[in-house]
């Protein structure tokens, strides 16, 4: 199988995540981290398998593969490395921790899914994400995809979520911005 293009993967990931989120079982933005974590992992697992990649690990557990939440493999090539962080207020924050980890892993595409409702903080995270990519001394032709979920009303018990996505090239430059509509978490099961 030929490796899927990064543009195709970005569009597939974005579409499937937005489509599947109401089916996670969460009813509010601050519902259990476990619900969002399992939902995100299932979206990526299903998509990777549908694209005929070997998905590791099949089920998230402690002692993650290469300390990365999930990877898609084609033979010995890591096509995608994905991290999901549902407790972004803990230190270190997801850019200093998960994003930095992804930058240092050899993979064609690197994805971080995390959450931040504060627009100013989101902007700072995006700027730091780009800077972290720039600071990486081992430049490869890779694509980075930062996905931030947010409460559109900034209320933690909000029954809605909205996703924002930034696609970076291997030089840390933003190639694309994605913005989802407000997703009603009460809409699926």
C-alpha cells in the first residue's frame, strides 16, 4: 500500500473526529476524561485500520508503545504518531509534554488532540507549537496536526464542543487552519 498523503490524512482525521464526537457518550464538555480519551482512540484506531495500517496499541494502556498513545505502521514505517491529552491544565502542559514528544519521534504525521477553551491560551499554545517544531534539529519531511477542543461558551458543563485545528509543516509554519461548527454532545449515543 502507498502511504496516504498528509493532506488526505488531515482531512480524514478532521472529518471523522468531528463526525464521531457526539457519539462518544459525553453530554457535557467536562464529562469524564475517560469518555473523550476512549472516543479519540477509537476514531484513530478505526481510521488507521480502515486505511490498512497496523495500529499499535489496539487498546490504550499504561506503558504506551514508544510512550506514544497510538501509532499507525506500514511495515516498519511509522505513518502516524498520535497523542491525546485530556488534562491540559496539569503541568507540564500538552505543548511542553506531548507535543515535544511528538516532535522528537520519527513519523510522517504527528497529531496531538487536547483541550483549551481560553482563546488567548490557545493562541500561545499554537505559537509555542510552531516554535517547538522550528527548534527540532532533526528536520524531516513531516506534517504536524494540533487539534484543540474547546467549550464554545467557556462553561465547563457546556453540552457543546468546538474543535480548532492547525496543520504545521516541518519548518513550523502553519499550512492550514480548521474550525469546526459547534458540536452538540447530547446528539448521539
